[in-house]
C-alpha cells in the first residue's frame, strides 16, 4: 500500500502529543509537506514555507510561525522527553527549534521514500 505524503506526515506526527484540532496543526502539516516536496525551501523559511502557508490561509507569515511555535512548545510539554530524544537522536533534555523539528520530520519522510524507491 502506497501512502500519500499527507498520510506519512500524520503517521510521523502521531509519535508526539499534539493538539490535532487546531489551525496550527494544519500549518505544521503544510510546512512539512512543503519541505518534503522541495528541499530548496529550507533556505528561507519565512518566504518559502511560512509565506506559502500564510498565502493559503490568508494571514501573515509571522502568524504562521507564532502558531507553529506555540503548537510545538505545547507538544514538548505534553510528550515524554525520552520519546522526542529517541526520535530525533538527541539528549532527552535538548529541545529542537521549530525549524529543526520541521526539517527533522521532513527528512525522516524523505528517507523512507528513498528506501521504498529502491525496493
């Protein structure tokens, strides 16, 4: 069964305790999807990631960033630090930036796609 990028993102995000019924969660999914589809967007998150999302939802890039930051901060509060540490291969007390969190999820999805393309 071939999963869509959206399905893969949702599967990865289930590893963490997010408030899933918020607009910020939709922003996060979109941010990960943008990077998975075009890694060049990493160069300028404000313009290429948050800007695209802001355009889609008729808001400002700063609002998108603020919402995703709050969502990820709440996730850190609600998810066991051992789970986060193991997933990202970091010390359990370390905390990733919002950008690093998004890129980390995107890379995991990309690596799984690469492995599947060889099979």
